[in-house]
C-alpha cells in the first residue's frame, strides 16, 4: 500500500521513473513508500539509494539535506534517533559517534568542557567526506564504510576490499604486502590473517616485495624459502600467480 504524505506530490507514472533512470522494481518501491521522483533523486544524491533506507531515515527525522552528515559518521537511523533523544544536534551527534561514543545524556560538566568546540569539526576534511560517499554509493554498509575512512582509505580505493567484508586494518596490511583484495580474500578463507601472513614470510626470510607473489601462487613462507634456497626465483611464482587470476567468482550480487 502506498503511504501518502501531505507535503509530497503524488508519485509520477512508471514510464517517467524509467526515463529518469530507475528500474521498474526500484520505482515501485519508492512509490510504495510515498516518494516522488524528485524526492527519491534527492535521497539518492545524498547517499541513500534504497527506498526502505530512505523511509527509515525519514522516520528518524532526517531529510535528503541533513542525512549526509549522519551517513558520513557511519550512523544508522536508530543511532540518529537515540542521539536526538539525548538532546544532541546532528553535528554534535555525528562528531561524537565518529569518535566512538554511544548516546548518553549530556551533563553540565560536558557542556562546560566542550563549549568552545565548533560543531561538525570531524568532517572538515573534504577528502574523507568524498571517500565516505564513494563507499556508500557502492552499497557498502555505513558502519563498514566509516571504518575504511577512519583507516585512511581514500576515494574508491577501498570499495573492492570493503565489498569482500575484509576488516579495514587488515586490508591495509594486505595491500602493503602487495596482495589484491581477491588474493587477500583467499588468505582469509584459508584461516590466516594479514599479520600472521606477514610474520610467517618474514620469519622465513622471504623479502617483503616477494610475499604477494609466493603466497598468491599457493606457497607457504617455509616453502618459498626452500625454493629460493634451491635456486627457484620469484619469477616462477609470478607465473603461477598469473595462472590463478580470474578463476574466482566475484562477490555475490556483483556483475562482471
């Protein structure tokens, strides 16, 4: 059943939604939740790409013009409601949520200690804001996207890593070792993490710039060290690594 809102015009016909870039299924969901095309486009422009999410944010008191701040802080509609009920402005809530705090009543002591702080200071860095939007646009959940931004990932660089649900800190280590997101996923599936991989090869005496090629080719640190001692160079490992590329399906829901 379509929900009617007095401040919104009636939804346009389906062919108009299709002309504006929506699929029929997407259009029906937005229409069922009472959104017009213009309003749906504003929500999507602010980083909320699904009608159900827009409905939740609208229930939480957000608009397409205010939701961006909360999204960049990795907040959910429930978080927004809880902070608002505690008396925090959207800017204050976003700053404190980004700092890892949970909603709690704001007392006199806090007001005295923080009265000189400008609201919204946590988002002065435009690059971080852009990175958050890139991750959200790719469909990465807000909490995971926030972790990537806080870990220093910029632009769309972290999208493939985040899509595979690789923890942001581990992703940084894997990337520093030279592994791709796909190869890192295989390592994690095998039961090994980034730190143990790094220490395994270092203890075996394998140079850091060879770790990715040996591991991606299927060798352990001990095996790589033995082969190197026998005269087998990393070039052979690179060949084997190349042969493994492209033999893994993409994450569910992603098209080639």
